[in-house]
C-alpha cells in the first residue's frame, strides 16, 4: 500500500477536496496541525495544512518524516506565474525546484546558492546544483490523473522562497534570472530540500493563481475564492 503525504499551505487549497470531513481525524504534534486520513484500494493518504511559507512547511514536514515513512510527499495548491505563457487555472508540475532567495552577497555582486549547502568555502566546480529534482515517476502519475481536464498542464522549474512575489517588475526579474522557470511559490523549496535529504520522492503541483499581467495581487486574491483549484482532482484520482 502506497503511503502518501499531501501538504497545502492554506485552508483555501483544501476546501474543494471531495469527501474530506469537516473535522480532521487527528493532529500532528507538537504543532497541533490538523491531519486527515483517507484510504482506498492501494493508497493511504495523509493530508495536512502547513501554514504559509518555508518555515511553516519545513517544521510540519520534519515532524511528519520523524513519525512516518512515506512513499511520496506532494505539495499541492497555488502559485504565481512568472512565464507569460501561463494562464489562470493552468497547472505547473515541477521538474525541479530552486530557492530563489538563497543568495550570497559581496562587493562583487550576488551569487545564488543551493538550498542549505556550503558555497564560499567550496570551489565553484564542487558546489551543488541549484536545482532539486522532483520525482519523474510520480510527476508522470500526477499528469495522468489530470489528463482530460479543462486546463493546460506545464512542466518546468518552480522558484521558491520566503518572498511573496506579487509585482510584475519582480516577476520579470526572476524570469530573466532563471529563464526556464515557470512559477513561484513560498513552500516548495523547503519541501524539496527536506525530501531530498530524507531520500523521499516528492511532487510539486501548483495551479496558477496570478499571472504576469498588470495586477497579479488582485488576480491572486480573487482566485482564492474561485472553484478552479485542482487539489481535489489529484486526491480523488489517487484514491480511485
């Protein structure tokens, strides 16, 4: 039986899940995080809301990984497009994740660092790649669950960090810096880093909640109350 952990940052990203009881089955110590458990056929799924940002996400995931052994960890929910080709409601499945705000600054300029890794004390050729690779096998499975839906699925790099990227100028700068990146969020870097350390496969699948148009923050606030989120589609598919 596959044991799957699904995390979202906000309650709005969970509310559309079909059949999810109003009250959680248990809670995760020591954070009192509500946890739901769903089981059918060959899947046992744990679902929890971490709270916003990498600190919340890493704290909750660390506690989960200390108490359970999972076959895969999935981060679902919303993100902001930095690629102009992405439209509201599209889905981005991360091939890899980069922490865009892991930066080493000096009088010579800025250098990007791999999440949680040594940088200046290592010669450039020995520094770890900025990219943390997601599970190709599970990505393929998730894409299969989303086939036939009224939305376009994209694959590419997801940028992540403590910053809420809500302006077009900042989005354009990130796109120029990381040309193959599609989307930005606040939790993926911590999930990817911890899963890599624990040798647990991970998936990041995010619905585009704001674009590169003139008012991305307005788009985001409006999208929070929409019915376009795909978390339910993925969880329902895993249980069937």
